[in-house]
C-alpha cells in the first residue's frame, strides 16, 4: 500500500531525500514491469493462436483445413455469465486487422465492440489469425476463406432477423469492403472503423504517413524485406512505422507515464503491451498486394482492382448499409482516407441512391487511431449506438448520412424511446460535405500518381537485378536471426528473465512494494520532474512536426517536377490521374427498368404502404432520421407486419421512398387509392404517422404543412363538416 511521508518527518531541504527515495523505488518497480512485459511476450507468443480476447470462445472453423489453407479461423464468442443471447437477433462478426499486431483488439475488454454486441443480446463471432501465414498465402485466398466463414454464420442462424453485421477494424476494413463487393449476398450492415480506403487523400501539414511510399521509392522495399524474411514479411516493421509517427509518445511519454504512475499504471500498461507486442507476419505475396494495389496504387476507391478470377472489385456493388467511423485525431487513417472513396466513386447523392446504397459516416472530434478500437468511452458511446440502432441503419433509405450522437438531457422529447444515454440522429448529407473535409488538388494527385508509376519501375528493376541474388543468399536461419534482432522484438527479449542481469529484480520489486514510500504531490523535485517531462515531450513534438513538414516539402518538391512526371509517362494534358469509374451500362438499364416499375406501382398496395408513404412524405423536409422515430416504427411493424422479417419491411420502405423521390405529387395523391376500402381506419393510421413523425420533437414549418396535407388524405372532411 502506498503511504505519504508525514510533513513532520523531514524539513524543507529534506524534500530531496523524500524525492530520491520515491524516484528510486519507482525505478525498481518500473524495470520490474518491463521484465514482466518481456516474460509476458514470450508466454503470449508461445501459444498456438495468441490473442488478447477477454471473452471465452470456441473454434468453429480452422482456415488451415480449407482446400486453400490460410492462417485465419472463425470462433464463436461465448457469452459471459449473466448475458442472454437472442437467436432472433442478427449475429455480429468482428474481423481484426492484420497490420503487425495479433488479433483480439475488437474484444480486448468488456467495453469493446464484442462486449457491446453481446450485452445487446446478439450472437457474436470473431475472425482471427495465427502469427505465421500459410506457405504462399494470398489476400484473395484470405477473402475466399472469409466468404466461407460468413456463409457458415448465415447457416447457423436461420431464424435471425437479418444477415450478419460485419465489423472490420483498420486494415480489416478494406478487406471487409472487398468481400462485400464480391459477395454482397452474405453481408448485413458493414461497420468499418478507422479503415483506410482512399490512400492518397489527406490534408497538407497533417497526414505524413501517406508520403512514405514516395520517400522510399515505392513498393520495392516490401519485396526486399519479404525476400530477406525467407518469403514472409515481419509485421514488426509495420508497428515500427506506426510508432515513428509520434516520436514524443514512443521515445518518452509512454514510458514516462508508466514510471510516474507506477503504483497504478502497471496492469493497464501490461495489458496493452500484450497486444502491441504480439507481432505477426504476412506472406510476401500479401504485403506486395497490399502495397501495390492499396497503399501506393490507391486502386480500391477507383474500382480498378480485378481478382485473379476476373471479378471486378467495385465498392458500388455493395448492397448492405456501410457505416464508416473515423476521427479527426487519427494520424494513421484520417477522415479524408476513410471517406474519400465516396467522392471517388460518386458524383452526387443521386448516384448513391441509383446504386441502392446507404452510407453513414461518423467523425469523432479527437480520439486517436487506437482509441477507435480500444477506448472504453468510444465503445460505450459510438459502438453502442451503432449496435443498438443497427436495424434502424439497415432500414434507412439509400443516400448519404452523417451520424450525429448527442447526450440525452431532460428537455428531450419522448425519452422513453431512447436506448442508453445518447440519441442517434442520421442527417442527410451531400458529396460536397465529404469534399469539405479536405483533400487533394489535381496537382497533388499527379504527384501520387507519379509515385505509383515510379514504384512499378523500381519494383521491376529490383525483381530483375537484385531479387535473385537476395533470395539465393537468404536462409531460414538468416531470416530468423533478422527477426530476433529487430529493435522492437529485441527490447522484449533483453528485458526478461532470459537476461541473467534481470534475475534479482523480482525480489527487489517485491521488497519495494512492501515498503513503498511516495513523495507528496507538492514536493518541488516531483514538480520539477513533471516540468522536465513536459518540456521534453514538447521538444520531441516540435521535432516530429519539423520532420513531417520537411518530409511533405521534399515529397511535393520531388514528385511535382514536370521532368519526373514526364519520365513516368505523364503529361499535363492527360486525364486527371485519380480516375472516376463510369457507370455500368447494364446497371443504368436496370435503373431505368426499376423506375418504370416503381412509377407503374404508385397505386398498388394497401394501408401499410399508405402509412409508410405518408410518414416518408412528412419527414422528408426534416432531412434527418431519429432513433426515437424508428422505435415507434418498430411498433408499426409489429402491428402491420406481425412476424414478417425485417427485410420485407425494408423493401417496402425503400420502394415507397423511391416513389416519393421520383414523383412526389403523384405518390401523395395516390394515397386515397391505397386506403380504398379501409377508410374507417384513417384516423387510427394517421395517429400512427403523427406519433412517429413527432417522436423526436416538434416538426419544422414545411414538415408540419406536409403533416396537415397527409391528415386531409387519411381523415377527409365530410360534406357539411366545415359548417357550410
């Protein structure tokens, strides 16, 4: 137990002694924590499938047993005690990133993506991986394995009201999007958190990581390190790149925070380091595919990727709602990279609607990249709101929306319709709202396009000249030695019980913990220590900002040169280097057929269609949908639909939405025909519309006018009713 030394023990000059005792004890406890970190690393990596999942699980499918083996597997999360799973609710499938770290961050603690979904009663599955890939494993083989996993999840839950929600964290986000684009029949709503999809995008002065490919000459280094690794790429290098983004935190702040709060910080530090130090590997083919097509080539957001089986990967083919969660505080996947694909693929919201897509984005103000998956506050707010409103999101009409999440207060209307402590509101947005977040100019894109072409040249030169020699010189033993000598991995080994010099540290730490004396908060030397730390942190931040500024200036200084662009086969008169894919003629013909079918069915239906159409018409001017309104819609669904599946309600809702979108006046005027033979139900049905429309509060002027117009259609005045 920590005790404070009484003011009566030492005089003022003796505050130095007080501080030195405290600092010495903290040093012993700090180094013992580092020793525990090293031991934990070896214990963790000795497991067959190391992960940091907090929840118990059972293996469902081992990807190594598939016809095309991969190092991935599907596990079912077992609910903790006191949690009841409802098999009628759609399952959640969480896929973690394979970007240098091991799996499990999506279920790292109780307040996590998996924890939130379990608490809401959803069956949960997790797709993870082992540290080493299968021989010659490819990204496409992994995608096919994930297709197999999702098909199995669908088969296990025939009674679920909807297809599985698939969550892709960070690098797994682009994999989820590729999967859904090639097999849209398997996925329900997609949640991509901190996922880079448009790799060239960013804002000057803020996003230094996107310049790495250009400053290193392209993807040839990935090939070199894969060859030196005997065919496998060490993910520790990816982690090293992440750490280099923030030198203040990497070189000082992270370790100082542990040292300064050693009495309480050690368990949290060790828990995080268990994941952060669990380095995994990618095959040479995988890392080359990622760098060439995504990091440098930026082909995903322009529909340029084609699989080996001749399937075009076009994100416009996704039929499930897409939720993109990103943060302005994320220096690895800034909002521009998470959302730029939208403006790459669509010229307007009408294009999104024509594709039948629903896209929702949510931008956090300040959380960092890891906080998107790790932070308990984010799990309790954003991930809880996504989970509790997932059926609502699934039923939103096609279009572009921003999720606005606000804390509930006493003045909110109908608080009994709100689940949790926050209210989710989905507000309509345009493509200009995405562009206004910032992005590249035409000249910027030419620079990145020049990098992509130079990368192809350099990679080709490496394969022709150096690769045969490097592969001939590399052995399994040399590859293993290089892995063990990696600076990050070496730090764990040297500070563990494998180092004889650490042998006496454990006993010393136990003695110090039993005789702990801490300095008082007002100790001047302790305050000077804090001041020194703050100055050093600020100095390292200044260095990092200066380095990033110089990198950016060098990047554009090099790749904006007309002679270099010309050498890469580019001319100023060429089409913009960032391609916008054209529309598929077959899809355009399909849209025209659907328009005719929808217009021809304006007067088809009954009271159910009339209620939904009237509700859409009333709410259309508001430009937003509120979770309280959807909670009321659940009641309409129960009364009007009974036990019919959510998909059927969603289909009807979308058809009525498009009718109003295509011909608003005709759609509204046809409502009496839908009510024909059911006129006596008019007041009851209108009351239902009114309750849903006003569930989130008073309507605006135009929406109120629409409500009055709908009332006249559902409750027409009888002759003489006006007093004449």
